[in-house]
């Protein structure tokens, strides 16, 4: 059998001289075009940069120097699918949330904790229930009588341990709101926990929507537990100049409006990146240098290319006449290079987002002004009430003599001290008592006995007389006085009309007079 003869040279069929000349001519035309020249120059620059980086490799180490490392672009952020694979369980983690009366277990799409700018974006997903139902789900809620004993540095209660293990899967992460909870659970239950700024943003969102996410919880959050402003929300307010806004001013309407501003910013950023990806086409097709252009101007230029049915005066404030004419004339050359319908739709969304952002910003200014006025009025009211209370207290202490037996807290007479003082005066005598012993010791009952036999025998109806005379039964007298001081005799003029107690100051003065000067019908003073 004859073998085929082996061809020498290339296996491709030889080209004709005419075809070769035509190809060469076409290649010269392509190379001579401005687009090809710029692309060629860019390729040569990249090639030189590659050789330069290669020369900077450390001999034998295989590692580039610092200059080469700095020149490398940053690696792209991992996608949601990659993050979900790293977390396991399709990106679902558990979340332990502490409420005023107990603890709740949620399942949460934990990928959101690791997305770019998660710390600034997470809070906006907890403004209303329509968003949260897509990525967080309540699994169980339990109340505890004493939460301080449920989980602390000494251990975890049996009931909380059962609740966590009931829903936890092997290798699944658990997000917690306190560092001590993370340490206790990892030490006792050997469950890997997450605690960082991103998790705290989720906890803020759960507190904001606690009523709807946990209907069984009836207790209210304390001022210490409630985070009135999240980090992401503060970032939005600072971005628009509300730097002096206090957390105490936050209300539901301000949270919603801040969420609208945040969503508008994300929308405009996304569309700006989309139009930036078409920026090179303006240079390649229309030789228009877009360096220094803003996102809005660039999007408008691409919109004119996609829909050239405009007048030259419609955008003369944005573009020069030369640029506007190039965009209108070169519109057909962009066919097949850009998706015109998509660009027009993106441009329309960009306009709506811009208008919505402007309206939300004006509304936010109004809400902030109202919140500040309400806050300042409340602070002024508290200051006025405190000042009035201080003035009233000073007036009471300065103008009216303070009774020595008057209570400073409840403002009721200290009757026990008054009775003790009267008892001492009855026993020891008061100034001017003729029967007081020279030494000022005890009442000299012998003298009145000699002067008045009524002391021994007692006047008619005297309840305090002694059977055979001797000394005055001061104990009985004090008991009688105590009874009158506490209850008040019938039709006592010193009794308060409301029945709140006796005017013991006046009663004591009256009793002192009777003890010193003698009461009507009393033979012993």
C-alpha cells in the first residue's frame, strides 16, 4: 500500500500571492486606524510592565518585590455563592437574640455578614418586615424569670442549652450579641460563634422590629438595651451633613427616610458603574475624551447615543456643541456594541432614583428639624421642672421655720420625738415651774402635795390620781398625751381638715402651756 507523501513546511495550504497582498493591505489599514494604534500602544505598555515585574522577582524565591506587589490589582470580592460554600449549610447560620424577658433563636442568611460594605448596608434591610422575611426566620422563643442566671461566665442554663442544641447543626455558626456569650458558648457547648460589628448591626435591626418578628414578647426594651442609631444609619446622616444629630432624636419616620436615602445611593452607584463600563466606547467610536466627567454626564451621553432624536439645544448646558454633534452623528456606529434598550432603561431608573433621593433629602431635613425642636423642648421642660423644684425647696427651707420633729422626706410630724420631748419636760420640769428641784432633776411632788391636797386625792374625775398620793403618774400622763397627739381630741382646733394628722407644733405649744401654767381643773402643774 502506498503511503501518502509527507508535505514539507506548514500543514496549511499555501495562499496565493493575490490573497497575500490583499491580507497585507488590510492589515496595514487596521494598524493605521487610531483605535488599533491606541490598542497597540496599550499592549506594548502592558508587555513592558510585565517584563519589568518579571525582572523584579527575587532570585530563587519566586516572590515579587514590594513594588510588584503594590502594582497588583486587589482580588475581587468573593461572590455570594462562594461565601455560602465557605459558611456551609447554604450560608444559613443560627442567631441568638436576647429580648427583655428571654431569648430567641433565628435562622439567618449569614452571607450578608461578609459581603462588601456589610457594616454600612445591613441595617437598611431591617426597616420593615417585607425585607426581613426573605433572610431571617424565627424558630423558637422562651422567657426566663432571671436572665442573669441563664448565661454568664459560670455556665449556661439547661433550658437555653436545650434550645440551642435543638436547632444547631454540626459545624453551623452561631451569631451572638455579646462577647461574654460567645466565650461561654464556645467554652461550654463547643459551638463556633460570631461576634463583630456586622452582627451588632443585625442585633440593632432585630430590636427595631422586635414587636413584629417576636409577637410573643410583650415587654418593652429599656433605654440601655435599645440601640437608637446603628452605624450604617449614622453613616447616611453624616454623608448628608446631619453631624449633630443625637441618637435620642431618632424616630420611626427618620429611620424610614434614611433607608430611602441609602437605597437611592445604592441604586445610583450601581447604574453609575454600569455606564462607566461603556465609557471606553465613546473614546473608540467618537474619539471623545471623558476624563473628568461625572456619572450623570456620562450616562446622559450614552443616552443620546442610544436615542439621538433630540435637539441640539436640549443638552447644550451639559455638552459643547462639538461633542453633542459627534454623539448625534455617530449614533449608528454604536449598533451592536451596546445594548441600547438596556441603557435607556438604566437611564430611566437613574433619573427616578435621583428625583426620589432629592425628595427624601428635603423630607429628612424637615424631620430632623422637627426632631431637634421636640428634643430641645423636652430638655427645656425638664430643666424648668428641676429649677422650680429647687426654688420650692429653698423657699420652704428659708421662709418657714423647719420643725425639729418634721420629716424631711414625707413631711409628716415626728410624733415619737415630740412625745419624748414632752415626757422629759413633764418629768424634769420646765422653766418657770415652781415645783422644779433646784438641781433641775425631777419634779418635786412634795411641795405641790403640801400646797394642794387635790394632788393626793385628785380633783373630781382626775384619771391620773394616785390611790394614796405620792408622785405624779407621769407614765399615764404621757400615754394620754400620746393618744391625743396621734388621734386628736374631739373637735381639736389643731387637727388637719383632711385628717392627715395633727399640727403637732401647735399641740406641743398648747401642752407646754398647760404643763407650765396648769390646765383648767388641774391641781398639779
